[in-house]
């Protein structure tokens, strides 16, 4: 400011504090009296982190909407054409090692996969507004986990409360969707290496002031590299070879719509823990 002669300077800073990244707009203003004598400086810090995240999310939703719209239209005629060819020429299908059979089957299968991806894009593009109502978080968590216990006998699943969780107001369907995404990811990393005795533990607890509930989903998989943690909840970022990279972005959006927070940390001795924090709104007392 002394070199430029300006009385005010604005600077955009990117900082990392306790492994959390912040975007700050800093304004330095010089104070002077009527005679031009310096009275000191005023520093104003504007935290733009949430605003920038919302702007990025809105931009990615528009991208998802456009992708879904452009891809969806030609998929059905492609699939119907392949199915019609199979019905029209059954004699060719029955030939030994029929290339016609293999190619039409591949077309139909790959179109189904594209439809699944388009469905994910569409869901992300038009995330429904949350509908809060009093519900039992523990019951919903156990019901969700039961589905995986039956399907993946090789993995040990546990769910426990460190203390009774009160009935409170949240969108049960959306939070269930969060749990499914997190458990899906945990199952995926544990089934890659069959030599690991996989475990997925869900712990429900309250903060000290009894104002928030924590949902911790922990696995004993390979964990998440430090350099990936900052980008983990960004749309289209994925550590998996397949998938859209929208799962955790959807979870983050749902949690944010509940005025909650989500973060990830290392499990001990190895693995990852995803922690969702939700405010206890309109809790039911008995």
C-alpha cells in the first residue's frame, strides 16, 4: 500500500487450515485523519468457501442436465433397433459363434449401462428438495444395513448407538440414500481384495451439547490418499475405475441441505471413516 499509494487493497487467498481448504477475500483499508495522518488499518476477511462450492455445484448440475438430455434421446432407438434385428434374423443368432449375436447383445447391454449413467446424471441435476419429518434414524440405519448383510456374507457389518438417539426431524429417504452411497463405496473397496476380512461399522452418537447427531461409517479397506480427500466430494471426481463420481457429491449435497456437515478421516489401523453431522431439529421427547 505504501508503494502503490492506495488506501485500500483487496486480495483473494487460498488457505489450508487443519487439512481443510478455505477461500478468503481479504480487504486492507488504511485509516487516516483529516490531515492525512495514519490512524491504522482495518482488515476485513470474507469467507467465500461455501459460496464458491455452491456456485461450482450449480454449474456441475447444469452440466449433468445437459449430458443427460443429449445422451438420453438416441439411446432408446439404438436399443430398439438392436432388439428388432435379433427378432428379425433368428437363424443368424443360432449360428455357432455368431458375430451377429455377440454384437447385438453387446449393443443392448451397453445401452442399458448408458441408461444407468444417464439416470445418475438426471438425479444429480434435479436433486429433490428435502422433506423433513420426525423419524427414527437408528431404525432406518439398521434396515439399510440389513440389505447388505444378506447380500455380502463375506463382510462383517455392525451398527450401534453410543447412547440413545432421539426421534428428530430429517428427510428419511434422502438420508437413507446417503447411507446406501457410503456403504456401497465401502463394500466396493472391500470386495477388491478377497484376502481382507472386511468390516463395515456404523456408529450413531450425539455431540456433547446434545444438539447434533453423528453418523460414522467406517471400513477397514485401503483408505483414501491425503491428496484425494480435498476433492472427494466434488462432482465427477472418483477413485474408482467405473462410475460417474457423483455418489459422494450427492451425499454432500443432501447433508448440506440438512444444514449438516460431512468429512472423512483415516481409520485405525487402516481404512476410512465418513462422518455425517446432522442438527437435531424438532426432536421428540417422551
